[in-house]
C-alpha cells in the first residue's frame, strides 16, 4: 500500500481516534513535517502528548488525543498567502474568527497563522484544526 499524502493520513487517523475516545493512536509513516504539526497541536491543546518510537523497521508515533478536536485536515493544494489576505483563508477553513488554527510553512519554520500575523510573514498553508 502506498500513501500519497502521509500527513493527511495521519491527521485522519488522529481525528478518528479522537472521535471514538481512544487514549492512544499509532501513526506511521513519520515525517519531520508530521512531527512539527503534532508539536503545534500539543502547544495549542489539541493533543495531550506524542512520543516518537523506533520500531524494528521504521519510526512510529504514539499520539495521546484528549477529545478536543472537532475537525482537522490538510489543505490541498498548498496555497501560498500574503499576510494581508490570510483572513480569506481563515474564513474558508475555520468556522469562526479566533476559533481554531491554520498551520503554515514560512521562512521562519512551521507555525500557526496567528504567529505568522504577529511576525508579519506569509507562507504556504499546510493544515487546519479546530
């Protein structure tokens, strides 16, 4: 089985585990992008914790959801945005103002759209969560 988008697969698995109330979710394959997104989820209170585990063949991540994710997913295509028009994408992907986060790739790394607003930098949209 080949995966076209490992990040989308991981977020889908995490959302499903969160919806049914599981205390642990195993995600594979692991990429650096996935780890950065999970770090942002943890910092914003969407997951409790995550742990990178080295299996015999490959790396896996054990994620502990806390039941606070309503919806999450990747944004395809990865739209580039300027900071002036980030509100257009907030309206498109988030249900209300100041509710949820957009995860963006910038020259300063993977950050939330709120941090991008504060730093006044644009980038590319990666994912959303609320």
